[in-house]
């Protein structure tokens, strides 16, 4: 039953990944088709992420009310319906309205599944869990590239992805009894006796934990980097490198492919290396990748750069999540998981549209400079966390 449960969680993460890469991949065509400015993608992305922030912060209430299985099912229904709506959206207004349920559908279930895996499974499962997110995120632009190439229609791409989502909805519907049995078998491992309801002194205590603030900043820069590259990478290749829209969509799938392959490989590497080593190695790989975008050579160099950025980002987010119980205690884990994801979604909410506005005023060629700033900032924050945790450890020993 435990294996079947993990497979269902993995499938749920495919459904979370499928919508994440579609908008940025198809936006050069959508913006032209709907006669809207390039920066409007940032507004839609911001609304989606704002919904995930709200659902992340309220996730504990909905998990307690519905249970993880039913909540996952409802989330997938919302995202599938929203994607189908995008396929028939006649104007920007409809994209904005449908972005609300798309965002709300992702947040609470994200917190629940990540917290369960962080508490109950080893690091390789966390990496493979997010590898399945990468499978969805990689499949999205690939499907969109194929439909743009064959039918020159971004709407068909959204229809195909929404159908895939609805297939997952059916699987999740029939799996709800299994979720209940697993929850009964596990007991209340996803809860904490010290974390019932909203306790203001408890909340203040959380934010006084050593290392928590730079740790939250690391989540913000990690998710912000991932979202900014995903949203604007294709447009950067089209308008700054002269790549065709169809080719750019296919190439950006390599970026998500780098994330996916990286997390699959990291799942095996995590048997030998610590989360801290994986995080640092990923940050260095990402920085090397973005420096390749500065080299004014062939498009192949830029492709390699995006692939290395994806490979570098691959282990960071799962490792940061998996470190939460170890760094800050299991009793704080589920509450902190919600805050960490809310902060991460804040980064993915504001970073892409801010860059979009900057690009409108200047040029898309600034993308490598901005991504480099994000990656270096994340590296600095991560090292501050290590330093503060080491001080805390020394204080406890003395």
C-alpha cells in the first residue's frame, strides 16, 4: 500500500507541473493572437501565484477539513478546468479570471504532500517527487511546441494538457479510499500537538528560530529564479537570440528537462551526499549556466546555459524542503512548510512580472543579469543559514 500511495503522490505532482510551463512557452503567440502586451504574462503569472500563496497559508485548515486525498482531487479538478478554460479564452480578461482557480488549486495540496514526504520519507523520495513535477513541467512546453508546429494553435496545446489533467482527476477520484486507509495507518504524523489552530505566540516563536529568515529568503530566490526563467526564457530566445517561436518552445522544454533529469539523478546522489552539499552544488551549477548566456556565440551555447540552469536548480528546492524538519524540528514542520511555500510563491509571483516591466522599459537581453543576481543572492542566504545554525548548535552544546 505504501508503494501505491507514493505512486499516487507522484502522479499528483505531475498534475502540479503540467500548467507551470505552458504560459511562458506559448505567450509570444498568445500575446500576438489576443493583441495584448508582452508584460501581461507577468500579470497572469502573478495572479496564479497569489492564489497559491493564499491556499498555502490556509492549507492546514483545508487539510484538516477535507483530508489530503480529497484536497488533492479538488485541486486537480480546479487546475484541469482552468486549463480547459484557457483553451477557449477569447480575451485577456478570461485568462485573468481563470488564473484565480488555477492558483488556488495548487497551493494547499503542495504543502500537504511536501510536508508528508519531508516527515516520513528519505531525501531521495523528495527529489523524485519533484522530479515528477518536472515531468509535467517538461511535457507542457513539448506538447505546446508540437501543437504550434503541427496546427499553429496554442489552444490545442491547452486542450491536450487539460485532458491529461482530467485523466489524473479520474485516478485521484478512485484513489480517495486508499488515501483514507493510509492516513489511518499513519495516524497523525502530518499534525503536531503543539500546532493546533492559530497560536500567535507560537507564530512569533517560529520567526525567532535561528536561520529561519534567510532560509525563507532562499525559498523566495529559488522559486523566483525558476519561474522567471520559465516564463521569459522562450521570449528571450525569440526576441534576443532570433530563435523561432516553435523552436524556442521546444528548447525551453530542455530547461524543464534539466530540472527533471537533475532531480531524478539527485535522488540517487542523495544516498551519498547531504542536502547542504546538494544545495551548494546546484547553486554553483546554475551560476555557471547563466554565465554561458553572456557569451555572444551560437544559440547552442544559450541552450547549454538554460540546461545547466535547470540542472542546477533541480536539487535546491527539494533539498531545502527536506531539511525543514531537521533544521527547525518536526513540531514546527507543517506550519513552516506553509510559510516556506507562501514565500516561494511570493518570489514566483513578483519576480517574473517585475522583470517583464523592466524588459518592457529596456530589453529582454537583461534576463541573464537578473537571473545571475537571483542565484548569487540565494547562495548568500543559504550560507547565512548554515552559519546561524552552526552558532545555534554551538550554543546548545555549551
